[in-house]
């Protein structure tokens, strides 16, 4: 979209100034006055070119980058940093040994995600030893599933293999521009004072890994507060993140409040449908199209309050798929009705099963 200053040029600025000159001053191209004003007109034009950037600094949007941080800092808000995932490892030796796997040993997944041991693994004459490790970089991509860290960056004498019996936890990405801007806007638009509902939401969202939060006041009687938190995609967060939120709120909350912090319960939305396929299309294409549409629909539903996943809306998404001519059966979570959710649930895409009907 063109801005209000896009039509201004150095030449148009110079011509406006020359037009204001009166009397017998020569203003033709090459004249003293014309030549003298050209550099000044160019500098004025450069100042006009800065106006959109100045506006971005004062009124940041999702594309403002570092200016979001600078503007939010005026109100004491800071972007939450990313965190490192932590994981327990088990090393297995070929035979009983007294060797030690030292601190700083690198292991990795088959996808190349690297972890570094933070404690030594002492076999102490046995064939198995345990150690703790931390991701080499920050990010939630390092929250890998169990038994996925199976490779040694460098071979260690006597060590046969390594694995992680449990999933890695605690990794979080730095707060995105979009999420930080939304938190900044929420801060400005939702009054915060003396431990009110908005205050608990703000405290929770100050923790790395928490992008969404809701406060349920008096959920179990007078003086009780429940805070429901979720990650950037409204997904459940790790127990370590919950612990961080609890610790932070305990430092800030009013005396006497009984606070419970929980993560959202992911409610899978499963779809089964029998369809007549359009010529040239496959069940796999329809499944992918429907999954993408459903994900966008669920992402737009409000967080932290009871809502409904509409049966008719999901059916309409199926019929809007280019690969579907008609349908003969359709169920949402096994039924033909809308699916309600509670304030502590977040709907996510579950299993989508498409079959060809008669």
C-alpha cells in the first residue's frame, strides 16, 4: 500500500520552494537559486523517507522487530528468552568397565540435534551409567521424544550406545514478534493492579515457553485462583515450565491467595468421512487439505474459555476441499454433533480418516 509521502520527490520539493520565491529571482534549471536549493530539497526528501520508520517505532506492529522491544521496555516489559531442553541419558558399555563418560560429551539424534552432558556418567565396574545433558542450543525443537538421542558425536572407548529413556523437556523458543506484540497490547488494554485476574495472566506469560494464559478466579471457593497456561500453538507445556510459572507467581502474588497452575488438556478432534472423490484427486490430498483447514479453524478459537468446535463448520471445510464431490458419512469425535470444550481444554487436530463411499 502506498504511503502518504510516496508521491514526494526531491524535484517536487524543490519546485514548491522555487514557486514561493517572488520578485525577479531567476529560478530556471542551472540558475544560482535552482542549484543552491537542490541539495536542501534532497535532504528534506530523505527526512520524509524516515517517516514510515518513525511511525513503526512509535506504533509497532508485527514487522517492527527490535522496535517492539524498545517500545515495550518503556512499560517495563521484556521479551521472554528461549530456554535449553534438559534430558537424562543412559550409556551402555560392551562389558563391565570402570570408565567414565566425561562432562561435555556430545550426543545427538539422527536428525542432528546435539546435546551435551552436564554430569559425568560413571560405569563403576558395570555396563550401564546415567548422566544429565542439555541441548546445545535453545528451542523447543530439542524437546525430543524418548529413545531418539542414540548417536555419539565421537566414539568413547568401551561405550556401545546411548539413549534417552525419557523425553527431553524444558526447551522453549524466544518469544516471537507476534506473541510479544500481543502481550504488549494486552498489557495496555487490560488493566493490571493488585493481583487481579489480568495480573495473574501477565505473570504467567512472563515465563519462557508460555504464550497463552488464562485465570479462573474462585474456581474452588473463596481465595482460590487457577492459572491455565499453554505454549505458542496452544499446546500443553512441560512440567518444568509449570514449575517456573508457579515459582514466579509465588514471588508476586498477594498474600493469602491459593494458586494452582495447570497446563491445558489437549482435546483431539477426530474426523471420519466417506466421500466421493473428484476426478484426479486422492484420499491423501483430501486428508491433508482438511487437516490444514481444521488447524486454522481451531487456532482461531478463543483460549481459556468454554467454546464449541462446530460440526457444521467442520463439515463445510470437508465440502470445500477441491478433491471432494460429495459425502455420504461424516462424524466429529465419533458423533454427528458439535464438540464442546472447557476452559482448561484446547482442541487440536487428531485423526482424520477419509474413505471412498459408494
